[in-house]
């Protein structure tokens, strides 16, 4: 399962092609306002130019944002790194604050 913003181009295409795969959900008001005490697993995928220290640099961003990483899958092909992180977040703002300092392509 993947979580997409409602204005995500990939989500919009999928909604048109495969509407039966869409589950409508919402974050609770407590979570949106940062008052929630629950955490939610979210898969984030990243595509970036592969280089030494890339995984370390991304991990430092998660640590700085106090985001717990519970899973990582990474592989490189033709100098491009493809990484999937499963992280625990307590509100949607954490996802966007973690992605902000990183260049490259991200999807949630």
C-alpha cells in the first residue's frame, strides 16, 4: 500500500485507470495538528544519482527530523540509486519536512 497526496500525478493516473485500487483515507485532526501519539508506517521511495555516502546522508535527514526508519531497500543500476524507506511518522508534516532538504525524485 502506498500513500499519495490527492494532487499527486501518479495517483490521479491510477485513479483513472484502476479506481478499484483506491482506498480513501484521512489523517485524524490530532495527527494533522501534531497532537497524535500514534505512529504510522509510510513507504518513501527515492531515486538519486548514486554516490558514496548517499544512504548515510539520507539517514541523517531522517535522524534530524526524528523519524524512525524501520525498513530500507536499496539498489543501484547505471549510477542511479533506487531506495525504499519504511518510516514511522506521527503526522503528515514529518514526511514533507524530511523530503525538503533532499534533491532527486521522491514518492510517498
